[in-house]
């Protein structure tokens, strides 16, 4: 099955984009917080984060959040920042194409309704 035809690759790109965007703004967010903020499963965020770390786009550092609890902070590497920029461009292009298609559909439906109303 081709992921591109079924949206799998695009969905992964969108998830990566959204994760990179959030950790760029809030590196102290836990994976659980990322999952909740993005409406993704914790396992999905964990899988994506591991991939981002393995590909050198994100660095992970331990820090003390409060008391003796260890937590992690996620930082974009220069490669991660470049990937975020590329994903942002692709995301924006997809959204603009969706917007144009939706706008055309709305105009067609308005014309239909206008024609139907005129016939009454």
C-alpha cells in the first residue's frame, strides 16, 4: 500500500512538523504534554521523538524539573531547524491548496443554491 496515496506519509510529516514546532517553542514539554496538546497518542509521540533524535534533528537533555524528579528538555539541532522550515513550507502549501479547493467548492455550492432558489 502506497502511504502517499493514503495520507500516511503526509500525516507523519504533519505530526513531525507539529512536534518540532511545539518543542521549538517549549522545549521543557514532556511527551505526555506533547501528545495531549497535539491530540496524538503518547506512543505515537514517543515513536516520532525517537526518530527525530536518531536522525539528529532533536537533542535530549536531562534537567531537574522540581525536587528529585528528572525530566527531559528537547532542543532542535540546526538540522532540526532546517527540517522544521522545510516541513513548515510543505504544510503551508498543503493548507493553501486545501483552502483553494474548499473555496471553489463553497462557490460552486453557493451557485447551486442560488440557482435552486431562483427556480422557486
